[in-house]
C-alpha cells in the first residue's frame, strides 16, 4: 500500500506545482537555518577523542590568592593552568598511566634548502607521553625517548606540514632540524593530525591549528625558553630573570593525566589534596583546597568551547523552523481543503478514514523529504558562509555524515507533524455534503 500511496502523492503534488514548491521551500528554509547552527554546535560539543576521553583528565590546582577567586564569573573554579613548580611536582606522581605538562613557545625554523626562507613555527613543549596519551599518528619515526625527557636532549617531533617545508616531505628521522640558533635531531614526523577542537589547550584558542613542532618540556628550563601562551598572575612579584618566572605564582602550564580506573582516580585526587596541604604549610595555596580533575568533555563544557552565543543562535534557528512549520500547516490545510471533493468521492467509494489519513501522511512525508534535500543544500551554503565570516569556524562549520541523515529525518518528521492537523481535518469530511453539490 505504501507504494500505491506514494504514486498518489506524486500525482497529487504535480497537479499544483506552485503550492507544492511553496511547501517544500517553507520546510527547506526552516531546516536549512536550523541545521546550519546545529551542525556547527554539534561539532563544537562533540567528543574530540571518544576512544580515550573518559580516562583523560585536565588537572587544575587552586593556587590563587586568598583575596579573590581566579575567575569572577566562575568563583568556584580553579585556575585553568598550573605554575611551573606545581607542574614539576605533579610529574612525580606514580598514579597516572601517562601525564604531561605543556606550554607553547615560538621558534624560527631554518630549512635545509637555502632557497627556502626561514619561517616562524609554533612549538609545544611537552613530554613524550603526550603522543600516546592523545593518540597522535606518526608518518615516520615516533616520540622521543624517555632519556630525552629526563636529560632535555635536543630532539624534536615535526608536524606533517613542517616536515614538508623543512625536508620536502622526505623521511627526516635522524636528520637535524635548525630551530633558532640550535640543531635538533628529528625523532619523528607526525602524520596529518588536526583535532576539530584543540582540546588539550583551549586556553590559547580551541580552534587553533596543531603546533608545528614538539620539543621536550625539560628543554625550556635548560635553554630558558619563554612561553608564548596565556599567562595569569594574581600578585605583584619581582620578575627580572627567567628563573624568577619559574619560581613565581604565575600560571601558564597545561597539565593532563591519563588515569586507568576509578580507584586510581580517587587515589590521584587524594595525592593532589595531600600535595596542596603540604604547600599550604609553606605559605602557598591560601584558598580552600579545590583541586579539579575534569574529563575532556567536562573540561570543554566548563571552558564554554561551544559558547553561550552559539546556543542562543541555535534557539533562534529552532524558533525559525517552528515558524516555518506553522506556515507549512496553513499551506497543507489549504491544499487538502481544495481536495475535499476528491476525498469525499474516495470515501463514498469505500475508502476508510484510516486509509485517507495514511495516504495524506505519505504525501506530506514526501514534501518533507524534498524539503530536507533543499534544507541540506541551504545548510551547506550556510556553513560555507559561516566559514567565510568566522575564521575560527573553518573546521567546525562542517556537515558531518550523521547530520545528513538527521537533517532528512527532521524534515520528514517536521512535515508529518505539520500535516497531522490538516490530515485530521480532511478525514472528518462528510462525503454526502460534497456529493450532493456535484
């Protein structure tokens, strides 16, 4: 019967092409506007590393001053980053499976080919655990050795793009890369890797590109490398040298830990609390103990990666879809009322109300499907416009495969919901009232 109803729907819709086009346009525009924002928010709020996110924790300690919280808007939160001394201390914990302190820096890279001009690169100073912890793929080689972390050896991991610039894309493992005034032995070359959200360091921009080079975190202290990321301080301190900065209460390091089980998580929380209590005895950590361990998705939500403005825009998009559906109800009702004599004749020939109801639900479902196809095209156009307006939306403003099916489903469902009342109305038509007048 479904195929029969589908043939009737095609025949019926073809008889009034203008009204059919208006219904499809109303649904398509509403779906397009709604799904443009939904697709953007869907990517921003998606789990960027679902295989491991439940075991990865952003570690934060409330080392801020007693006079004021770190954030006036979120006074219950600990600072987003750690001091140098706390980062060093936390690396001594035996509980995490993997852990890494990290921060950004800037270098000048000098290609082996003299015809290529030097260029600036963004570096991430971190530990070798970073690569396994965040499942970084490698094209050549791999992470540097444990000894490189301990001894601050001149070794480097290059991004795919940086290896292309420095070595023309060749296997550069074991070769020397010139960064600044020194040479670094290439331990590995990453394959193409770009999380949609740079979740491991949203402080410096969640939509930033992955860094160009990765260096052992211990090198920063040995070479007195200044950071190039977000830094916050809560009190006036005399900072005249690099070592003064290391001993200050300024926070500028990110810290992540991979915890294997809930028991280890509880043990690690106790370990952190014990550490901060010891620091309180030294005159630090003036505020009540407030150590935070947040999973990837929790941390992204806390940091508001999606943004309140985006959620407001999504609500507007949904309201716009509802307005379009109200207009669609009127169009469908007008169409079905005009068909009342034909419906009355079918009823007189023996068609039941249920059959009439199903037939016209198939008809509005077909309209919804066509509106969904139009909505997909408008969504693609809307996301392309969003990428042109917002540079940070380049990776997030994409229509993922699962959203395509969702768009069609929402369009069909919306059309069928909009068609329920008009369909119910025509099922109540009395055949006698029309047959007498024909």
